[in-house]
C-alpha cells in the first residue's frame, strides 16, 4: 500500500514537472505563429462576396487569396458571403466564424436591407453590433467597411443617407473605408451578368482589385489606416 501511494506521489511530481517544462515551449510556439506573418481575413457579405452567378473561385475573396500568394503574403481568406443576406442575417451568423483569431475583418452588407426599405437606424445598429462582436473576440482586429450606393433618383434623403452611413460607420470604429465596392463595375453591362445587378467574372476581378488596394497596405503592416468619408456618388448600383 505504501509503495502504491509513493508511486502516485512521484507520478504527480512527474506530471507537474512536465507541465512546467512544456508551458514555455507552448507559449513560444504561439508567439512564433503570431510573428510568422500569417493573417486570417474574414469577409462577411452578401451575393457580391458569395459570388452569385460565378464560381466561388472567381469571386473576389478567392482572387484576394491569389493576390496574397503572388505578393508573398501568408494568410487565409474566409468567404462568409451568403446571397441575399442582410445586416440582420450577418449579425445572426457572424459568431460561427469567431472561434479562431481574425486579423482583418471586411464587412460588406446593407444593400439588400436598402432594397427592402429597412430603416437606416436599424441597419446602423446591426452593422455596429457585427463589428462589436468581432472586436470582442479579436481586440486587435483591423476592420474594413465596404461602402455601397443606391441609384440617385432625385434628392431622396434615404438614398443619400444610405451612402453616407458606411463612411460614418468606418469613422466611428476607426476602420478603413472602401467608399464604393462596385466602383467601375456598377452599371457596366460588360462587367455584370445578364441581370445587370451582379458582377460577372470580369467584374469580380475589378472588385478584387478595389479591395486589394485597401487590404494590401494593412497586410504589409501599414501603421495607419485612415477612414474616408463618402463625399461623392461613384455611380448606380443594384447589386445584392
């Protein structure tokens, strides 16, 4: 009996010694991963991000991955786009992507809300809640807000306020703004599917370049990422 107890004591001591010896190595491994330059980019969006009407490999998140590899930047791009999604839908499903570290978060939502006449305050609240949830899990995350525009039919206050909302959201969260995700694409038949709403493969390449111009400096460790307000309308859009 005494020998059994003695053996148990030595086993406990060996286990404690193992924990003490391995803990520094585990911390070192985590530090190495942090310093390795590997970045995880989460893009939460609707059909523009999902790649409606084209293959997923042709949607701009996949093209961003290709640009990263070509630039020698290590990382993973998570395409969290769902066709037809709204800010409310994004808020409901963002949590499932937050079980891992997110370094850069791109939010591309709101146009489907506008098509349905969702009040702007509700959109703002949903988008802010999405950003808050991502930041709560990833305090050091860098946020990019993808702005959208509606066709300007007269001086409609809802239309104008919708476009301005994204710049205000970016400024409030010290985020980087893409003033208009569909710049150079919206309204161009050559860059959209037959519905003239969703970008085709060529249009998705333009979207990828638009996002990359903002994302690349962040991935390369630019020290500042200045938010930009929407001061002009870049063209009509009805993509969703």
